[in-house]
C-alpha cells in the first residue's frame, strides 16, 4: 500500500471538491437574502481556510512523491515526462488562484468590498479548472 500516494490523492480530491463547492455556493449566494448570503460566505470562508491546509498537503505529498523519481543525485529528474512538467504549471496556477480567491474574499468580508466578488468567483473557477487539468496531466504522466 502506497500511503503517500493515497494521501496525495485524498488531498487533491478535497481541493477539487472544495473549489467546486465554493463555485456552487457563489452561484446560490446571488439569489439569497442578506442573512442567507452571510451564512454562505461563512461556509466559503471555512472551506477556504481548510483549503489552505489542503493546498499545503498537496505540495508536501507531491514533492515527497517526486523526490522518489529525482533520487539523491537528481539523476531521475530528466526521466519525468513532459506531461509532469505541464502538470506542475497547473499546480502553480491552482496555488496562485487559491491565494487570489482567499485575498479577494478577505477584502469582501473584512472591508465590505462587494465589487471584488466577481474576482472571488474567477479565482475559484481558476482553482477548479487547474485542479482538473492537473489530474488529467498526472494520469497522462503516471497512469
Ligand atoms: C507540488 C505539486 C505536485 C507534485 C510534485 C506532484 C507529484 C506527483 C507524482 C510524482 C506522482 C506519481 C506518484 C507515483 O505513482 O509514483 C503524482 C501522482 C498524482 N498526482 Fe500529483 N503532484 C503534485 C500536485 C498534484 C495536484 C495539484 C493534482 C491534481 C489536482 C495532482 C494529481 C495527481 C494524480 C491524479 C496522481 C495519480 C496519477 C496516477 O497514478 O495515475 N497532483 N503526483
């Protein structure tokens, strides 16, 4: 049993699911009363906070898995396929989009800057699309 790979897959499943949940949440919030919107925003914030840990876990487990290929002398790095390197671009974009969504949401909740709400949606969409692209490229690389 490869526990590190299992943890990696669990973390990325959480990250992919959370970003989709927050997209649906944002869609719902548009038609809600003020109280309903506040409750939905608290749920997004909770998933966003857990998401910080999830993104960290994806990186830690992913780098741990990659270290097996690279080896002590770095001799295996060249053997990683191009799809792995393309995957890493989407992992980077996933991370940046997550940070962008968290920062924009903090401005909306903390300072009442509602005009930033479309950016919360765009960044959350970017996080989700990057996660799906990373899954496809990981399966192309290692599947
Ligand atoms: C720091 C970032 C990451 C690194 C360094 C990394 C590295 C790796 C490595 C080396 C494997 C192969 C494990 C093996 O079978 O020996 C793997 C598997 C996998 N990774 Fe990542 N990963 C990262 C982030 C992600 C993200 C963000 C996703 C998707 C959202 C993802 C999706 C997958 C999937 C689906 C597999 C299983 C592929 C298969 O066995 O068919 N990874 N990862």
